[in-house]
C-alpha cells in the first residue's frame, strides 16, 4: 500500500494493528510532505490524531503530554 501511494490505508492499517505511535508519526510525515488528500475522510482521521497526540500512555496510565 505504501508503494502505491495509499497513505490513508497505511494509517488505517497501523491503527487497526494498534501501532498508534507509528501511525501518529506517519501522519506527521505525510502532513509535512503534503501527501494526504484533503477530504472528509482524512479530516476526520487527522482530527483524531490531533486530539490524541496530547495524551500518551505510560506505565502509570494515560497522562497529558504538555510538550506539544
């Protein structure tokens, strides 16, 4: 999928495999190089990652990441 340029599908696959950190990093890279199309599907996907990137999982549980 990656070599075919189906970046949204790659993000969805990473997310479905519970690779949340890698999916978030891939979203950031795609945004940096403007590889994602602008439509309703991607805007919903990106809004999810923007909402959740402020939170990170630690051994003590879910904590707010104030570095962003």
